[in-house]
C-alpha cells in the first residue's frame, strides 16, 4: 500500500466501474427507438458492402483464369517448352493457345519465363529441404532402434531435389 487508508480493491472497483461506463457510452445504435432501420444506417454500411462485393468479383475472375504454364505435362498443357531468359533452360508445359497469347509479345513471354524459373527454383529448393528432413528423420529412427542396416540405407539415400538444386547452382556459376 502506497497511501494510508486506500486499499487496492477500492482502486480496482473504481477502474472497473469507469471501464464499464465508458464501454456503455460508446456503443453504436444502428436502429431507431421504434426498432426500424434508418436510411443513414444503411448508408454507413454501404462502403463495407462495396468492398466485399469487389473482393468477391475479383476472386471469381482470377479463379476462372487458367495459368499460362505448368511445370508438369497434363492433358491441358501438352506442349513442352524451355525457358530462354537465362542459362537454366527450365522445361515447362503450355496449352494450345499459348503461342497466340504470349509468344508474339517478347516482353510478356520474358515475364512468363521469369515466373517459370522462379517457381521452378522454389519448387526445387522446397523439395531439397523436405528430402533432407526425411533423411534426417530416417537416420534418427535408425539410431533410435539401433538398426545398422536402416542407418546405412538412410545415409546412402539419394536426394534428387538437392542434386537438381546443385545442378542449377553450377549452371548459375558457369554463366
């Protein structure tokens, strides 16, 4: 106690009462006293409704557009190409309409191929990371169970994602 005659409980009660009074004073009332909405109340909410509608329309439009490429072949993307923007020459697959939409404009094609390379490098990095995690897990399990055959197999496990990443890094150094 810092001051004689005052207890901590009195201070808490005063603060709590002050907080409750302030909270009740700042509540918003969107309805009139007779229970019907006012035209001004709806106008206040109009910007919020507009934002929600614009967001929904934009998400629908972007979901309808198909990507320009894929990193793996499929029935929709059967035509193979290689990037020409760098020395990586990353393979990617395009649809029948790709030549009409992108190949005629060099700048747009360059942007697409840069996205292909970035996505491919991110994919390879993630694959390498996951392979290392699984290899380390296998090593730990082999040690836990004291299994020499599993330990040897875990140490000899190939990491194709990491090998592909090393190959890309060598290509980047060789430029």
